[in-house]
């Protein structure tokens, strides 16, 4: 794995790169259609229009001036936080980077005094699910979906 850095500020071009990474990785690894990339783009617009650098945080993982990963904490109503857009290029998985990002996410969550958190994910992402569960997230619901061009389960996790 090549060296990498993590920054917590948004810069022009970042959101487009997040959409690109999700579209590319989920199509290659899980067969997702353009519908998923469109969903990510719509979600990124929502994220940006509500973005508050005091309450929200991004973790932009870069290597050789290229984005190779991303994670965000987005403030939500009722003092909740949402974990969103967690993605890592394949070469950056399995080396502890995901764990480090989750550790930093949890630290910011606690530092900000949020009372609860949640995230949505899909079936087939077992290592991600394990990572979420390792910091206290628990699966609370699951529903069948074909919104992204393949049959899967959309899963809601909550952090009590």
C-alpha cells in the first residue's frame, strides 16, 4: 500500500470524487447500476447544503494527490449523527485504515455530544458490518430492494 494522508476539510472536487468512487467500486465489486451513483450524488447534494463544519466532519483519504477513501459524519435532527459515504479503494482495505477512520469518527461523535447515530448499508458488505458492530452499531431493520440494479437487503444500523 502506498502512503496516504487524511484531511478533515472539504475542497472543490471532493464531492465529485466521492460519487465517482462509489459508482466505480460498487459497480465493479457488487454489480450496482447507475442508480446507485445517482443516489450517492443526490445524497451528496443534501450533505453539502446542510454541511456545518462545527457539527459535521469529513475524512478525506488521499494518496499521491488522489482520493482513495472518504467518510463523513452528518448532523441530523434530535441530536443524532449519520455515518455516510464510507468508502475505501481495495488497496487500502484490510490494513487497519477502516478501523482508524471509525475510531476517529467515534471520537468526533462523542466530542460533539451527539445522543445517537445511525447508518444505512447493504447486504454483502460483511467486513463493513463487522467494523460497524465493533464500535457498537446494531442492526435494527432490513428490507429487500432492487433499487441499485441487483437484489439486496438495505440495512439500518443504530448506535444507541
